[in-house]
């Protein structure tokens, strides 16, 4: 199966992260979920939550408040909203401010990951994000003096450097030949995935990743390391915020 297909839906956001509006045909429709022929709604994964937005059809608006993944991608309508019948052509729009904020935040986490791996050799053990705030967990046995300030300064230096962020799809064997392509303590890429999407902050961080990102580190804004927490022996949680 092509990397940009999920069930019957072509995933447009994988090849065009800036796409916010598109036209599609309704393939399945219930109050629990709507399946489209095409979708630019990021369905969630890797700590990045699903997109929100709207479907416009025959003068009617259906708000989309999430996505459920299964054999198909099911866009979840807001409770009580009308749903378009099967066969309807809809004009869909992804909520721009939310998606753009999540792109900046996700790219910020990759900068954080790259800095902590480069400077301290620590791998990621977990993470999650909301617009402009996130947390990332590392296997970091010791926290050196000045760690919080050093990490924050190093992250913002990488942002100021305006590093290009490239996205490409590689055959699995080629992707896994890249040194340290997996920056998590556990390889989360399923064994049956033949094509691997790779996000490369050029000169800093190259990872297998399915989320959405800005085009360069300068577009992230500024990273603040808000808090460092202990998550058990040898594990630390870094909470960050993103600002202009």
C-alpha cells in the first residue's frame, strides 16, 4: 500500500503540510465518523493530536473535532452536527491556527530531541504536545548543573541558525541505514512498514516521523524550558513552551 493511503483515504497532509483546504467525496457517513476519499486532517500520532476543522456541503457546516484511526480514517463530527450523505462532495478546511501552532510545537520538540541527544546522548522515552506547549521524556540518569539553561540556550541557537527542515520518504532499508534514525528508546516503526517518512532538521536531527512540521527552525519561534521533572530513576521529563 502507498505510504500516503490509510484505508480508502488519500492522506494529503503527508506530502503538503501547508494544505488547509481541499475537496473530497464522502465514502462513509455516520454520527460516529465520516470517511472521505481524500483528507488533509492529521489523524494524530507520535504525540501530535489530531486536527480540527469543518466540512462544508450544500450550504451546511459540519464541525470536525477529531479523527479516529482504524481500517479507515474516520473524521469525528461535533455532537449534534448534521452529517453529509455518502456520495456528497464536500469542501473541507483544516483549522489553520491550531495546525500551524502544532507544526511549530512539533518541530520545536525535534530541536529539543536533537540537542539533548547531541549534547547528552539521551534517547526519548515519551512525549506529548498541545498547541505551543509540550513535554518530552528522556533516559537521562543525571541532570548536570545548569542543564535547564544550557538546553534552552542550545535550542534557541539552533532556531536562530534557521536550519532547513526537509521531509522525504525512503525505502525502509535506506531509511534504517541512516545513523541514529530512531531517537526513541523503543523502535516505534512497525515491521510491515515498507516506506519510512523521514524528517530532517539539516545538520541537527534526522528522525523517522509521521507528523507535520514547519519548513525551517526559525519558523518555530522561541523555546522556553519551563520545567524539569523526575519520572523515576534515570528518567527526566522536560516541559517546554513555544512563543514568538
